[in-house]
């Protein structure tokens, strides 16, 4: 409610300022010279022009993708139509009109990156990257859509959609566990390290990290304040290794607020457990 009020007040102030400026501009309309009017119009035309994303938007995939999901006009320019959409041995070509049903990224607030080795996350900063997949992973019905992006002529483009089942993915074992982890609170409680380590880091990295430990009861008290995805995971695959299958880090990143949290899982035998949270 407070956020809505702030937005309403801000919009009210903006409109009030515009009304005031327009009133002042035209109070003395009879006295204004024609060239002054033209100058006024010329100075304000830029307010109605859509800004183009800077050329640097194609250096890092993350910068490109944030613009892709935030700007419908830009998104329309970065899809290679007709767009191949594959499911097993079947394939179809999507038109611009067909794309309207793929509104997965609208209002997206959190992206994830699944990886095993810390050095693999550095791939997100590699400006020479040529291929990146974004996986739309459904947690309740086992469906996955992989959106394949490639550099074409130096620009990132969506070039293909590949539909598959979660269990057939390289991270399928962990994703099946995570889906049950989020759906079953009894199973979730049994899948926590006891105690569960929480590492608190400073924003500037200058202070020493602080460690805390949570009981299962304390986890459930704070669980709903965490940004863990419950319905679907939008996972960015930069090409990170999928080797051991015995440990995974689920990194969650806020698109607009700079939030980052790491959830570290280990597998002992057949059982995955959440071992550590870092933020």
C-alpha cells in the first residue's frame, strides 16, 4: 500500500508540474513570437521519442536480457522470425503473432543461475560469449522451455525455442528434488542441514562475513521472506559445467534491485540437502 501511495504521489507531482509549466507557457501566448513557439516545441520533442538502448547492451548477455524482458519494442527487434520451436522430433515456425503467447518474461523480478563451481559464475561477465540458453522450468508439471540466444552480426538474438521435460535435463535430478522441496513442507524440513548455516556479507565486501545458524523451526519462520521460486525457475545457462551432480548452488538475482542470494545444496547418497545460505 505504501509503495502504491508513493507512486501515486509521484505521478501526481509530475502531472502537477506539467500542468503548471503548460499554463505558464501559454498565459502570455499573444505576446510570444513565432520563433519562440518553434523553439519551445523543438526543445520538448525529445520527451516523446523512444530512447534506443546503447550499443553496449550487446557486450554482456545480462545487460541485453534485462532490456529484452523490459522493452517490448526492443524485444520485437531481437527475435529471428520465423522462430523455430522444437519439441522432440517435431518442429514448427513461430510468427510474430505467435510470440504473443510467450509472455513468460513479462514482469519477471528474479532470475537464477545454477552452477557447481564458483569460477563458472564468472562466465556471466565474459563479453566473448556467443551462445546462452534461458530455461523456463515449470516446477509443477515437469515442462521446460529453453530459449536459445546467439550473437548474430554482433547482436544478441533469440533464435530457437526447445521444449523438453525437466527430468531429461543435465540438472534434472536436482530440479526434481527442488520441485518436491518447494511443494512438500515435511520433505523440506528433512532436507535441511542441522543446523543450517547462514553467511551474511557486507555490500562493499570490506567487512568480514558473519555466520549464523538456523534450526529447522527458525528456517520455517523466515522461509516466506526469502525469494525462492515456487512456481517456476527462470534459469540462465551460460555453459557452466554440470559434472559432479553432488552439489549445486542456486543463485537468485533481482532484476531491478541488485539483490543476490546463494542457496547451496549438497547430495549425500540419494538425498539432497540445503547446507548454506549466503547473502
